[in-house]
C-alpha cells in the first residue's frame, strides 16, 4: 500500500465498502424474496390440501376417489397429488410424477402436517402432507400429499439475482468514481501545500502554507509548517549575517598580518624591527585565537556539549572580585560601581564569572564618563535574579532582540577603536546562562540599560 497514493487508497477503501454494502443488500434481498415465495407455496399447498381432504371425504370408493381427483386437478396442471391409506397403499397419484420415498417414509406415522422440498434434475418441488378423515371404504386412515413445481419462482429469483448483481457492479463502479473525485477534491489543499513547499528555496523562504484556505483537519499542519518556515527563515537570515560578519571579522586581522609580513619582507631590516613586527603579529594571532575559542564555545553550547559543573556559588563574592578587576577602567572613566543584595546559585564558577564579566565589560564600555554601573542580586520563590544596569544612551527597541546575536553590533560601521571585542560577548553570556537552565533578557529605558540573568532554583 505504500506504493499507492492517498487518493488511490481512499478510492479503494470507498469502493470496497460500497461494494460490500451493495452485495450484502443483494444477498438479503434474494434471501427475503426466496423466503417469501416459500411462504406463498406453503399457503397454496395448505389450501390444496384442504381441497383434497374435502374430495376424500366425499369419495365412496377408490375408483370414485380417482375420478373426483382427476376432475378437480384438470384446472391445476402445476399441482401434484398423492393419497395413501393406512396399509401404505397408494390410492391415487398424479400421472408421470413420483414423490420421493424418503420424504414419504419420513412423514409416515405422524399426524402433524409435514412441509418438505427436494430437487429433481433442474427443477425444485415443494410438498405438504396431512392426514384426512378416516374412510372405511378407502381403507381406514388416509394421508394426502400435495406438491407444486417452483420453476416459475426459480426463474424470477434468477432474473432478480442477475439484475441485482448487475446493479451492484455498476453501483460499485459509480461509487468508486465518485469516491475518487471526492478524494481528489478533498486532497486538493495538500497539493496546494505541496506546490508552496516546492517553491521554497534558499533565496525564497517567504512562502507560507495557505492555512486559512484548507480544511480544519489540515489547518494545524499548515500552521506548523508555517512556523517551521518562519524559524528556518530567521535561522537562515542569522546564518547569512553570521557568515558575513565572520568573514568581516577574520578579514581585518588576516589583512593586517599579511600587510605587515609583506612590508617586512620587502627589504632587509635589523633584528629590532623584525621583533616589533613579530610582536604586532602576535597580538593579531591572539585576537584570532580568542575569536576561534569563543566560536568553539558557542558551537558546544548549540550542540548541548557545554556541560557546567555543579558547585554552590556566592554571586556577591564573584561580583566583588570582578569589580576589583575592572576598578582601574572604572576609575579612568569616573564610573561608580555599586552592588546590592546577595544570592547563591549552583553552577560552574568559571562559566558564570565569564558571563558576568562580559556584561560588566560591555557596561563599562558603553557607560558615559561619571556614570553608574549597578549590580543587584535577589531571590524569588522561582529563581535567582542578577540584574546589571548602567547609565548611558538608550538602545533602540528594534535592536534589543538582536543584542545576543553573534558579531552583532549596534554600530554597523564597526568603528570601535577603543575595544578589541568581536561582538561575541553577549552571545557567550546567553549560551552560559542557558547551559545553566536560565534565561537572559535586556531592557533599555529612562537612560538605563538593564541586563537580567535568571537562574532557576535547584
């Protein structure tokens, strides 16, 4: 069945069910008609038995009985009669007709009427026997038989059966055609969805399934496919931007290395000059090494390979240690560092310190001179919260959802001579928080930018 289309399967199922119902109806009809004719024959034979019984009651001798029955049966050519006495002597029997001895013997010795049927060659007969009033002149107690030929019934039932079979066959074929048409029309939305799906390419990811124009049973599937295409479009767009940003970030240090090396090889230089060039190249190599290390960290996080260790961490102590590390940079810009609250989480100390360090470094970089950077810790019934806020220019709401993307910078010109960052700090922070089962969010309003880390309670 896997090789057949859904339309073919539905058509076959509909045709099979229709054929079964029609055949069942045909069989029931034939059986009902046959039973009806059997009942009619029984009633007819019962009337004929009464007629024969009356004739027997009036007969004065066997000869008189035969004369009376011959006269009575002249108008009933399809009726066959037999009369026996108590001595099993046949007093009368229709010429050229013979009742089966097995049926006669089975009915002998009983007083109740006996209805029977038998087949002789291509004909079928039905017979009814009953006792007649005692006639001493005819040999005592008598049993009379009456039989009819059911050939006319058989012809009618045969014709009816052939007509019903023909009707069932034609009706099944018509039902199959209607089923194929209904299945094809009903599956038309699937073909429309298939056409839309075939139109989706790497350069045309904006195609969507017609969720409003499909039946209710397919609406959920269409909606799920649209959500999948939406995710694919976003991921493909981020991947394209990431590839472009990665090429841009790698091009600068590689160009610097290539230029300095070509200049150094252009003419002979003394050892001090080569040492300065090598020192400059070492700085570029360090920048490339940090970028590759950060990319590997993010790749591990995406594939679930970033597995933090579990230990109890006092967040206030970690923040104070980072404040001491960045104290010189803060004093240089006259930025005040503030810490409030206390909380404890379970996680990887080095990873969490790096996540907080990235946020703190980012805040100091974007806080205007004589500004403030505050860190507040709190514990709720559901999670531990760490909020880092800094004063400075607000971030556009359109840019907030993309702050945690790789290589994303609000300044598209990438003119940051005061920093060596590659735009991976916030992406690494989010990856570390998610590896601990938490979430990170950002808001910017009223001259403050606030990053909130939420860690679930263990």
